[in-house]
């Protein structure tokens, strides 16, 4: 493992945490456009329908995956610009 890959590990970890926070905020905003309820439905929410629970889970997963991919790709691209080496 080269030095750039080792040096990128803490950066990648930090970016992963930040992307999770950003994705959660985006999901909550998107959910408010779909449903009037302030709370997003959880899998064990007895008062929410199957459709609401499954839609919320699918939307949350899609947003998380998209945001993480965008943030990871931006971090790798920035690392290449700075060091000349792709971190992955």
C-alpha cells in the first residue's frame, strides 16, 4: 500500500461520516415533500403503512448511496489533483 492510500484513509473516513450526515438531511427534506408527517417512518412504526415504510427505506437508501458516491468521488479526484495519484 502506497503512502497516498494510507494518508487518504482518515480523509475517506471523515468524508464518509460527513456524507452520511448530509444524506440524512437531504432525506428528511425529500420525505417532507412526500408525506405531511414530520417523522420519517421506521420499520417498526405500527401506525405507518407498509407502502410508507418501504418507500421511505428505498428513498433513504438511494439518497445515501448517491451522496456517498459523489463525496467519495470528489475526495478521490481532489486527492489526485493534489498528489498526482488516485487513492483507490
